[in-house]
C-alpha cells in the first residue's frame, strides 16, 4: 500500500464510502423537513370592483400570491353607505311619498377557497335599504355615497369610496 501524507489510500476510500451516503442522507432530510415556501406578496389582480343593484351592492375581486399551502381566505367588507330609497309599483312607477334617506352600516364577509395560490370571490349585501314596501311594491335605492373597506387574510386592505 502506498502511503501519502500520513493517511493510507485504503483509509481514504473507506472514509469516502462512509461519509458520502451520510452527506446524502443529511441533504434529503434537510429538503424533507424544510418549511414549504409561502407567498411572498399577496395582491389583487382584478378589482375589487363595486356594482350596485336596485337594492343591493356587490364587491367582486380576484387575488393571487397566496401560496399553495393556504386552503381558504376570509374576506370582510365593512363601512357605510348613504342612500335614498323609494317604493315602486310592479310597472316601475314610484309610489307617492317622500323617498327615505338613510345611512346603512355594512358588515359582510365570507370564506373563499384558494386554488393554485389565487382566490376569486364576491360579497353581496342585500337588501341594502331598511325601507319596506306594501303589497306588490319593491324597493329601489340610489347610492349617494359610500365608504367601504375590503380586508382579506394577508392581503392589503382596500378602501372603496365615492
């Protein structure tokens, strides 16, 4: 056997055989036990958009960057809406009387499933007005102003006003 630098060639190859599998095992364990990557920047890619119906409002949105470990996200819509409401007949004519001016507190939300790191959803508040009509009449509201905030887990809050 050849002697080089104080360690024999056979001892060196034995050490390699011992340490290479050990290093491989440590690398595999490190990868297996490493925490799963989380989203770096949750953000909205569409909306939030606000639409009004005859006596309702809907906020719709699409968010991404949520990561693949999140199964669902909770969203909440809160704030106030100033509106004018009036009763109308089935034929669309306004009923006599003074329209009702009111400020409505909004607090609505929901839990939405996350798929491939993104979520799409909408929150609807209906009825919006507290006005009640008689018989076959229905309420229609006109939004005068609104100041709403949409929040979602790990997403920046968005203010909707007008």
